[in-house]
C-alpha cells in the first residue's frame, strides 16, 4: 500500500484560519513537506502550522526552491522595473530553469519514496492550494511516476478572500464579475478595469507605480484598496493607495479595485 | 457597550472545512443569524454549523428572504431561458424589490437590537463572505444606523477554491489570469474565454445549454470541468460536461475552464 498525499492549504497567516480538516490531517500524518525559499528565508506555511499544533516527532521535509525571480526583483526594486524587465520576470515565473528543475526533481523523489514506503504525507501551502501554489509544479510529475497515486487537495482560506474580508469589501454580489490578475501583466489592465466589476491585482509590489498611473488615468484610484500581508501579524490596509511607501510593498500584497 | 457582529464564512458544506476561528467564535456567541430561503427551504449554512458544534442554548435568528429570482428560474427551467429572460433574471438579482426590502429591514432591525443590548452575534454565510454573499446587502445599512458598529468579517473556504481542489485543478499558476463570472452574463463569454487562462462560471445551471454551445464553438468543451455541490455529501464532478443531465444542474454548481 502506498501512502496518501494530502495537499493542504493552511490559510493566509493567522493560525486560526486553518480548517478543522487541515488540523486533523496534520496531527495524523508522520511527515510534512514544506516549500521553502519564496520569501524571508524560512517557510511561512510551516510557521503557521507550528503556531497551531505541536509537530514534535514528525519528519519535516523542507523543499528548497531557489526563487531567482524574487532575487531579481529585490535587486532592481519595484520602481526601476521597466516594461521589458517586467515581461522577463513574469516569463521566468513560468519557466522552470535547470537548477530549479533539479530541486523540484529532488523533492518529487523524496515525496515519492516516502509514499512508496506507505507513509502518509502532507504538502502544505500558504492560502489555498489552487491559487498560485507551487504544488501544481509537482502534481503532474508525481502522477507520471504513478498514475494511481492517492492525492487529495484540501482547500484553504485564500489570501484574496482574506484581503477583501480585512478591508470589509465584497468581491462580488449578484451578477458582478471578478478578474484576478498577476500585476505583472499591466498591458491589458485598462481593458480589464473597464469590463469587470472587481479587479484583484496580485504581487502588485512589482509594478505598483505603473498600476497607480493607470488607476489615476481612469479615475479609479479612490476605488482601490491595498492590503499587505492579509491575515498576518503585520498586516496593513491602505484605503488611500497614494499613501503607500516603498517599504509597504511586498510579495504578499494585493490591490482590490471595486467599481 | 454595543455587541460585536462577526460575519463568518462557514465553508462550502463539509463541516470540517470550518476554520478554527469560526468554531471558536460560534461557540462563544449567544446569538447566530442565518439567512434562509436561498434553496432547499432550510439553511445550508446552519446545517453545516450544527454538524460541527452543539448550538443548544443559543438564539438562532433565521432571516427569511423571498428569493423570487430562484422561483422564476425553477418555473422556467434552465433550457427555456432565453437571452431576454436571462437578462431579466440577472437584473432582478441586483434589484431588491419591496417585499425583499421589507424582509432585509426586519433582519437589520433584529440584528441591530441585539447588538444594542451588548449581545455579540454571528451572521453565518456559506463559503466565504466576500464571494456572492447576501451579507453585504445588510452591511451598509447597519453602518448607516451606527457608523461605529464593530463588525468583523471572518473569511472562509470558498466554494470556488473547493470546486477546483475537488477536481484536482489549479486555478492559477505563475502569470495566469482568472475570471469569475456569474454565468447569466453569457454575452461577453467568448471574449473572456479568449483573454483569460482560467474562467470560473458560477450558477451555471441557469444557462448551461448556452454555455455548452459556446464552449463547443470555441473547441473548449474538453477544457471544462463541472463541479456540482463541491464539498457537500452529494458532490458530483464531471470531467466531460457533455454527460451532464438536467438533474445534475443546480444552484451550487460551477464550471471551471482551463486553457
């Protein structure tokens, strides 16, 4: 019998936003795999889980992924990102380079070996696993190794919903349409702002100045709210996005525009 | 001291998808307000909470909202909804008619009177409160009565994320763009299907045949997955949406199209 792999969304940061199901499974499995390297050196997903339950005696597999794109952004700072840079950055998001590829391969082999020994595992991910989670880079490759692999995805509270809740905003009512965009794509932003009722811009730290310019041009600046690190201890909410300073911009940030 | 109002997302249906925070607050508050009338006669949100914890001794306020639009749909059935009907239906979604208005007013007064007595309350809602939740119809009016009212929105696991998780689908990776549409708006569906990577169609039971026609025309039928009642006991997933029968269509259904 191979083990079962649970892919668990641990919510946006507040340990209380873990689900009962996540807690039950995390208590039960002897082995937890956690992606590391996105930001801040240590795994945010693991720190959330550690604050909610005792992990003594469990094997913790930290999967290190060199996130070159993030380093690149830190070096160039958000203001200096030009169109071409932004495009390169967003392309490197989808392109798994060889070093990254080797790291993923190692993780896949580690996870697969545990499952083959009959060990149940959890792969934890910030927010919800279906929203911009690294897990799906592994998913297909695991199934290639064994199409019968038992993988269950446990949804979590997403950072998008949390950001809206913390800002007391409804993302949608009745027949309203929502667009969720990685802010690196500012090319079609105007068109999307015209056609949708609510627009959520992810990872907006990369292109904040450009976004602000477009919102100003469209008289939508007053319709925008910026939520940084929703659900975390150092969460910040700006109802006037003109007040945002460079230090307020970070990876875990969204702009919500409601028309 | 006025009481505090917690607006709580109780997740999509599985009681284990309640968050720790939701459970703690629901145990703590002496009074729970629950919207009733959306579907099936009784409140789904309340039944989820009842399966997770004992509500003995708490006051349960059931807020009855006549959902005329739903009755209208039931009478006409999804196949017979023409363009004009669909438009009328979706307009009636945003238009609160006078009977509905009176019912909301009664609920607001009930909630407000409890808060004024210093009673902490929870208003529970399926999924996540920021996604198509009735609560926001009350929100502004409550603040009109008292702008200092203490209202906290507790995010929950949304049915959209749950549907994707149950179908083992990523809604977005890297620089992918997501559109979430109430399916009543089929007018711009083609354009949205062209421009977005992932398209989530809500309440698709109303216009399923029309959606299927458009997907067929665009060769996207094989990219669509239908999830009915994600996270509930009678959940159904169709990887081939051509297999869907009329009986499989219902209010709690989404189509996810991944390109």
